[in-house]
C-alpha cells in the first residue's frame, strides 16, 4: 500500500490528539507513516505505535525547531520527492495550514484545507456557511496535501511496531529567514485543553457577566471538563476569546457538550454540533439549541447549574 505521510503535531514531545485522528484516517487509505520533527521522539514513540503507524521518519535535530514552519515544509517536500507518498496529512491548525500551503507550492501540488471528512480518491469534505452546506473537493495535480480539522475523526488505536528511519534536512537560506527568538509558554491550567477535552461546558450570554462564569467553571471542574464560551460571552469580555467555540472560534467534538445559557445560533453550532452527546440548560424552551440536544433542561441556569455541580460533586 502507498504511504500517507502524517506530520506529527507535538509540543516538546507531547503529541496532540489530532495526530492520532490523522493516523486513524490515514490507515483507511494506505500505510500511515508519521513524520516527526524535533526532539522528544523517544518519549512519544510508544504512543504513536498504538495508532497503527507503519513507519516513522524522525528528524530529531533540535535546530529544526529554531525556525518557524519552514524546516517542516522542507523536510516534507524532500520526503514527497523521495518517497512519492499517496498524500500528506497535516492538522488544520494555524501552523498546519501554513505548512500545507507552503508545501503545495514547493511540490506543485493541490491543497485542501479545513477538511472535515475524506472519501475514496482523497475527496475532501468541507462544511461551510456554519455547517449549513457540505461541499466536496479533490486535488487534481501533484500529491494531495490535506489539512484536516481537529476532532473530525475519532482516533482508533491499532497497535503496531513501526519501522524508524532517521532523516535529515539541509535548510535553505530562505528557511533560515525567520528564527524563533523566544517561546512564551502559556501556563497550563488544571483543565484539559478545549479542543482535546472529552467534556466541554460552555457558557453564553445567559450567564450574564464575567463573575458568573465561575458557575460554568465549577460545573466544568466537577466533571473534569474544559470551559468554552459563545461569542456573545467572549465579545462581552466575560471570558477570553481563546475559549470561544464556533465558526470563528474553536471546533470541539467532545463526548459530552453542555451549553449553558446559549441560544444555539448557527455560528455556535458550527463549532460543536459533532459532539457525541449534547446537553443544554436554557430558560427559553423555544431556544434553537433544543433542536440539537440529546438532553435539555428548561430552567434558570443560576438554579440548575449549581444544583448539578453539587450533585456531581457528591458522587
Ligand atoms: P444569545 O443568542 O443571546 O442567547 C442567550 C441564551 O441564554 C438565550 O437562549 C436565553 O434564553 C438564555 N438565557 C438567558 N438567561 C438565562 C438564564 N438565567 N438561564 C438559562 N438560560 C438563560 N457565535 C459563537 O458562539 N461562536 C462563533 O464562533 C461565532 N462566530 C460568528 C461569526 C459570524 C460571522 C457571525 C455573524 C456571528 C458569529 N457568532 C458566533 C455569533 C452568533 O451569531 C450568536 O450571536 C451567538 O452565538 C449568541 O451567543 P449566545 O447564545 O451566548 O447568546
């Protein structure tokens, strides 16, 4: 079977869940070959092997992480030229999409970004207009470079014993043009990362103010969940924009999504409608969010949320 190159998304050796999703997707269409850039592979190799990787190309040189995206592009371009993979998959994150675009130019290939599903022949599915319309597109030139949105596929383990190949890349002067001079490490909170969390509790305009978001946080903490917010809440400055869920925010697809005081506008749904189980707490029984939910509570969030938190904390 032809190889599909999957660029591993990791931060200092900690592999992001989206990588396991990409590997799962790649296995459906060929041999999943992971591409690792930077130090930290030894600590992550067992985890990668759990997801059916047939081979890992390891470029461990620490210098490669001293430059912005370009080394990853150069390495992938080199592997595309040497190995003729059937496709290259990257995560459709800010960095992943930049890599995909640059790689497409370097390899004179077509690129699909923000793909939410794939069909035979690498036909990519896109969800547009806030999820109202689904379109399909296919690369017709070169090696398909496909940037897949996090949380589009459920990661499925399939243990393997991958081959390893150390690879090196000679950086061009252009690649060395932008050097990383400082890394600001965001303090990691107690809660899971929003796009990776199994449970997300989000608050909306109904929460009524920044201070009241502690109700959302307390409910989230009782469940070990991440906190999200609607745009109405982030625009009002009640919660930081990095926690916004929706069309112009993050896409989440947890096992359980609890929308508290959120009406369910199409732009919000675009970021959460693929959640496995959706629960809403809203005082308006006509709120559109109730069209989407598995379980709905019609009631005042200021009464329902604390009771729920208390009940969960007892268990
Ligand atoms: P509202 O629509 O005002 O709903 C508040 C809800 O809280 C109501 O249903 C009300 O019944 C309920 N409520 C009030 N008080 C209580 C109470 N005490 N107890 C229980 N329930 C209560 N929105 C996003 O969320 N994410 C996006 O990424 C996003 N991107 C957008 C992009 C574009 C281009 C545009 C035009 C809009 C975008 N929006 C986005 C905004 C979106 O259209 C909605 O305005 C927004 O989602 C509304 O947020 P909300 O549900 O919190 O507020």
